[in-house]
């Protein structure tokens, strides 16, 4: 039986990531799941940035 991590695409750049951050980029905007690189860029450049939690991939057995 093989195990693998369930990587998912970043909502902003579409890169596959095993860790994504739930962030909001504008007041009242929808929450998105961003990869670490996009999350860092939004945190540094966007005054309306809000952090809402972390999604981590889990090992899945097949």
C-alpha cells in the first residue's frame, strides 16, 4: 500500500501545495486558500490582508 500527500492548487497562482493558508485579500471578499508564497506576498503588500487558518495535507492510504 502506497501513501501520498494530497496536494491542492493555490487559489491565487494555481501551484500545487501541501500546506495552504486561508486568507482574505479585501474587506468583505471571499476567503481563498493560498500557497505559502502567495500568503507571504499578500501579508507584506496588502493592508487589507486577513489570516483565517491553515490547511495541511494528510497522508492518504491507497
